[in-house]
C-alpha cells in the first residue's frame, strides 16, 4: 500500500502545480438537496450546463486499480451499485487496470451510467508517464475507449497537468478535438488550487473535478464559486478525505499523510475517539461525506472503495441529508483558524 500510494502521488505531483469570494448562488439542485431532509440515493442533480443528471454519490475508480481489486469483486461492486442507483463512474487511464475492470464489469450496461475518465497519464509502455501533447492526449483517449469497451465517453478530463502545460495548450486542443470527433461528449479539468482556477477562467472546460473535503477546503472560496458562476459541472474528488481518521499513527501510504497531518491539527470532535468507528450518519464518515455533499456548487462525490457493500452503505449515510448549520459553521471555523498557507488543494 505504501509503494502504491507513493507512486500515485509521485505520478500526479510530477505534473501538478500545487499552490493556495464569497459564496455565489449554488446550483438549484444543490439548494434543493439542502432543503430536502431525506434525499434518496437515486437523487439526481443537474450537472452544470451539461445534459447530465448525476446522482450525488458516484464511484471513484482509483482504489480498485491501486489496491488492486479482483474482477469478480468489481463485478459485484459495480453491478450492485448500479442496481441501487449509481449513475456516475469515474476512472483514469493511469489507474492501473481500473478502466479494464470497469469495462469488463459494466460495459454491457453502458446506457445506465455516465462514464468519466481522465487522460494524459498512461500506464502503457513504451510511454509510461505523462504526455500532455495534443497527440498524446488523443492517443490516451483512444486507449481508454478500448479499455472501457465503449464508443463514446461522457466526460474526459485532463488528469492534473500543470499550469505550464495548460498554458502550452496542446493538451486542451487534444481534448477539444476529441469532443469534435464525438469520442467524448464533454471535457473537463481535474486538479486543484490556482491551476484549477486558471482552468475555470480559461472558459474551455465543461467541468471541474477537485478535492473537496473536511481536510481540504481551499476550493470552497478559491474555485467553487467561480465554477458555479460559469455553470460548470463539479465533481468532488477525495470527498471523504481518504478516511484518514482510521489511522492511529502516521499512515504508511504517503498519499494519505497530508490529510492525516491536517486532521491532527483540526481535531474535529466527530473524527476522534469512538466517533471514528461510528458507522452512522453522525460518525466520522457520515459527517465528512455530508459536509462535502452540501457544499454549494458540488454535484457528485466520487468516493473510492474496493468493497462491494460500501456504495450502498454510503448512500444510506447520505440519506441523513445536510448537516446542521452549527456543525458546518464549526467545521469551517476550525479550518479557518487551523489552516496554514501551504494547506492548498491536494491532487
Ligand atoms: N488528480 C485526480 O484527478 C484525482 C486524485 C485523487 C482522486 N481522484 C478521484 O477521486 C476518487 C476518490 O478519491 P480517493 O479514493 O482517493 O479518496 P476518498 O474517496 O476520499 O477515500 C477513499 C477511501 O475511503 C474509504 N471509505 C469509503 N467509504 C468509507 C466509509 N463509509 N467509512 C470508512 N472508510 C470509507 C475507502 O475504503 P474502503 O475500501 O474500505 O471502502 C477508501 O480507502 C478516486 O477514486 C479518483 O476517481 C482523482
């Protein structure tokens, strides 16, 4: 796990620019969720100005690739979740076998879900690593189409390339060409902090995928209001903060270390002691997920898991609805008082 976490982090950090408004009006659907006390797992939100109606709880495909999960497990996990209301599956070319596992498990049910992937990093030799050229991006998308066993992807996102690569422009041109060719219906940027801000302001992306959670709140003021103003679809990645309250000591998995460190300083009451193991909506996982889900402008949370029963459990937690205002205010206040200038959005 430590090695896998390290390689993922290194891979992304190599190309990501990590650096640091008031609330704008949230999307109508997000507001509605805040008003509805008991949303059903199948609840849909209009995904920005796209034609998609996304379920609040999606599926993040990194864990099944990095852990890794067996095909039979992924078959059970994804088919069970689709039966229970899942309609967003997110993955990336570089999540090892994730795309292949997903393609094998649910390509036959393609009409039942929106399929999101990310391009620019490859795990296929001879080019094992990032390629942000126009050609590189187009080739990455071709490989994803084959691995996912589909003719068209709903959303292809640039996988956390740096500001410099965004400004070079080749990667964006590649995405735009793939959209014109009908290989992807929409295009997005997946990344954080000031690089994500640039991506939003460029006006060239339909969607933003960014880290949003109790340990990663920079985006709440830096980027989410801008994305909402442009009616972009917003995907919350790492939405449950990698459940870092699970660790009694510094995790071996380097990908989890930064959030774990932050949590030691944030000292949220709901993420210490017995609350860490409380599997109900007011325990650590429930509060973390409900906090992310109720942020204005957020449409879908792509929680990662390798456990076949997890999606239904998490959907049940979300049924508890938005957190009490006092609790949200205290989470925000704690963040504002504890956060350091380098607590920027984590890829
Ligand atoms: N740069 C990028 O574009 C980028 C970077 C990071 C992530 N992502 C995307 O975001 C997705 C989600 O990120 P992530 O998987 O890193 O973070 P995450 O969803 O915040 O955390 C996943 C972890 O939380 C655990 N978990 C889930 N539900 C739980 C619950 N109710 N109680 C306790 N633990 C629970 C899972 O363990 P179990 O296996 O035990 O359920 C898993 O280890 C990824 O799969 C990927 O699609 C994109």
